[in-house]
């Protein structure tokens, strides 16, 4: 046990976590030359293409230092804010962390938030200054920033380059020298923390865990505390590049478990594994269910594919336990699902995986967040509003609460004005402003989550010329004045285009949506009015003019009354058409509503 080291790598997006992991594996001989490839731990095509880590990964390495053999367990974590829960569980399974900072970009918002997570769990921090070989690198200045942030000595910061392999040996020695070995009691009953699960189509769910007390043997009867279900440990082993089965996994080590579970819901990240006969009294602290932040409807393009879509979603859920969905129907789109996601990136990834892995073409409705509504009759009973159509009628409604977040934005001081005006436009309230250095500022805002869901991140990057970094954490619900804006096409409401909007922005947004739809919906044989309404009050209107056949073409010369008679006849026909005609809405129209500010 004293020769085990469990550590993770934390950093902002794109600061080189996965590349550093590749170099460590290479240096310790965990992979052969034949198996070498970039982003080795990222096994999804999507992860490779986008260059981001979506799932946590764990791998075991062996390293000999001063003629002693050490076992190093690396747990790779995602850097993106949407997957911060995974990061927190991975951190809980470690004793130390490599804090990687890009020598060209310096400290960003997520570097700080992941660092705080690590410090809360009393982890030993080893600062690594990555990408020192870049021409744009500024190692001295960034080292000073790290020293200020951590309060460590300058010589503790290890300069490295994951690309060229510079400083890798120093990092490994620092891991062995500074990170403490795991604490735990081998004589106590089994207690293990689940920090990840992966779906294997042949063997069911593979659970990744870290043993805190006791040990876990093959064929042992075990129990999961959160779900209170018992299973047989069919196979346990450690995670090298390929899984290597073992008879027993001891205290402090990291391994995998196969029990033949088919339902992803049964394995919860953060849960405790214990022995069935002799269970532990205490669960591992810090377990919470992952709460979805953003909700959107996913519908098949062809209604007949509904069952196929259900099958695809269930399979996807096996691999991604943070996805939640319930069936719903819409008058405009037929049958589909209301899905909950961790954020917009998570939604994009789910949509893309449905298309790639299952060949499903889907329509996604306008995303929104979850609100709490209260009626006048029962002002204490919460009505959960995940879909705008769930909002009670305004005459019964007492109040609506919406989720707020604390947003931390780090930017160059030149762009403070632009960033502030963007946040104030998004109903943000500034809480503090701290100068980290003479040129870099941290701004803290309280903002409604709904406002950052769509295009906030893109616009932030635009107004700061790419220099701002952003991180957020939820701070609970607050009362807000919200109204439901319905969109009517040809006087019929289209429920998939409804949105909950703050009263101050309702008119502006309603008008924009109408203008946008007028451009996108093709012209019909009859006039199509597009209206935005709050309750029964129409707040904006645009009209798509009809395509008209020139019925008077064959009348040349002659009396005007002949022409008029033909035009009147056409007018009657159009009127009748309008009464029975329905308007086809193209897929782009649903997506365009999201990009109103372009």
C-alpha cells in the first residue's frame, strides 16, 4: 500500500491534460510503440475530433524509483464545466493532483474552480507549467501567477512540455516524492468509492472504483449502498491499457468490477460498494445525484421511428448516466422525449452520438432550464416546469422561481467594459471585481442560468477576442418575472416554439422570433400570419405573403370587371385554403430560434 500513488490531472480546457497523460504512459512503459496514438485515453470518436475529454478514464502505470517499484493510478478528468460532477468524484478518489497550466494562456477560470475542488478534498497539488516550448510561451510571468495562486515556492513549479516529453521524469519523481500513499484500514469491512462506469455491450456495466478500506475479491457478494442492491463480483481487476483480471484488489488501489448489471441507473457515480454479509457503517461522503440543468425535447423526424429512438436513448443512457429522459408529445412534432442535460455541450454531444452511433436524425426543440412555479391556491406546493407548456395559466399563477448561478469570468483588463455590458444585458448582477495581476481581472456575477444556456459562451469569446474564460456553479432559485411567449402560425399555436422569457425581454424576443420565422418558413399558397402572444395578447406579428398565380394573364385589354371577377374568385379560394391549410415548419426554424442574436 505504501507504494501506491493515486493522482489525477486537473486543468482548464485545452491546457494539455490528455497529452500529458499520453507522455506519462509512454515514459513508464505502460504502452508499447505499437499502441501509441494521440489522446490515448479518449476512446470515443467524438472525443478525438473535438479534442475534448467527455468521460473520466483511469489507468495504472508501474515505475521504478530508487530500486523500489511503485504503482501509479492516473485518473484522467474532463476539463469542461458541463462535466464538473465527474471531476469532483474523480478528485475524491485521489490523494494528489497535477495542476497543469498552459505557459501561453496562464491561469483560467476553470483552473481555479478545479483547484478549489482539489483543495477541498485536501489533495497534494503539484503545479506543472506545460507548453514551455511554444514560441508564445511566457514561463516566468505564468510561474509568478502560479506561485501567487498556490502560495508555493518558485522551484516547486515543474516546467514541462507534454508534446516533446520535457520534464516528464521530474513530474513522476514529484508524484512519488510529494503525493502521500493512500490511507485506509485493510482489516475493516470493504468500503469502495465508485468514480465512473462504462457500458460494455458484451459484459454489461463495468464499474470503476477505488478501495478505501478492506479488499474486494473475485466472486464476493457485494452491495451498493445508494441503491441497496446486491450483486456477485464476477470479475475484478486493475486497469492497464487492457483490463487485467485479479483475484483480489487491496486497500488504496483502483480497479474495475463486472457484475453483469444491465441498467445504468443502478450504478451511480459517487456511490459506495461494500460487502453484503459484513457491510460498512459509513458511506463515502459527498455522494449526490447528478442534476440536469438544461431541458430540451428530442423528436424523430419521422414519427414512425419513435420506438427506434427510444431504443437508441436507452443504449446511450447506459454509457452516459447523467442523461435523463421522459416521453412527451407535441402537437407540431408528434411523439418524442423530454431530455435533461448537464449543459449545452452535453446536449450537442448527445445529439451527435444519436446521429453517429445509431443513425437517428432528430429534431431538437428550444432548450430551457427547469423552473419552480407556485399557484395562488397552494402557494407552498412546487409545480416543476421543465417544458414551457407546463406553466400554469397567468391568472392562477402566484410566482415563478428560476435557477441562478454564480459566474466567474477571467479576462484581460482591456475588455472589462464589453464583458460587463454583455453580462448586464443577460440580467447579471456584478458581485465583485478582483485584479489577479495588473492586466487580468476576475469578475463575479450572479446570473440566471437560462440566459447563459444559448449563446452566452460564444458571445463572451467574441467580445473579449477569445481572452475570457468562464466557469459557473449553481446558487439556488430566485423569484423572477417570467412569461410564456407562444408562437402562432396561421392562428394555431406551435408548442415546440414556446419559450419562457423574462418580462422585460418578452416583446423584443417575440418580435425577433417572428422576423426569423418569416425568413425561414417557405411561402405557401395563402397568407400565413406569424404571431407571438403572451396569453391572449398578441405582442408581435409578421406575415408571409402568398404565392399568387397571375389569373389575369389571359385577359388582355377588355373590361376591368372581367379581371376583377377572376381576382375575387382567386381571393375566395385563398381564404378557403387558409382555413384548412397547414404550414410545414422546416428543421432550421427550430434551431434558428436559438441563434437570435446573430
